[in-house]
């Protein structure tokens, strides 16, 4: 289901929704844009760290530098590098997170493609929040499922 503003949404609700989560600011549009960028950067860093970790475990060196890949390419490579596991919970944990990341990326593309979708801050700050949430869930999954995955060996996450 696409991210859409609730029926009857108005500018006051749009700003109040932002304030409720992140507080007041002088420029809500810029703050929303900055949040979205920061949360996308975090997600890219976690995906890149996960790919680096999994590639090292598989003794594979990706041909294309991971840093130049978009979200979809990183998700595809991450999926390919995931080790086969008989543990259903392991596969499900990563599969759900990666599927949600792909859906969010499609939503971002839809919002960017249709300027009328950019009238409101709600879809953008909701996306920012969701991208950050998925970055944190993926990082947690990597740490919980792979005990040798840590910040000291994967500094890409700390950016």
C-alpha cells in the first residue's frame, strides 16, 4: 500500500506530525530532506557493511565497488551473499528486512516521480523514519546472527 497522506490532511497536521517526532525547526522542508538523506545514508552504510562482511565470509570480491551501487543493487548482492541456512528464522529475518527495504525504495521512486506527492512532508518524513528503522533492524540482524560482525571490523556503519 503506497505511503499517502491521510484523508483530510492539512498543513498544520503535516507540520505537527514532524514536530511530534523530531521537534520544531525553522525550515521543515529542509529538515525533512536532511533527515531523509541521513537515514538513507545510514541504510547504505549498513548494507555496504553487511555486503563487505558476507563477501569476506564467502571469500568473494564484488566486481563493482559496492559504494557506487544503488539500494536495489545492494539488496540483490546482499541476498546473493547470504549463506544458505536450514534455520528458517535466519532466512526469514533477512528476507523480510530486505523486502521492506525494496518496497521503501520503490515508494521513494514513486514520490520523486510524481511532484504532486511532494506537496506534503508526511510521506517523506515517514520514509525517512522507515529507512532508519530498516537500517537498525538489518544491523541488529547482522549482529545477532553473526557474532563476529561488529563495529570494529565494519567501520562503514559508523559514518
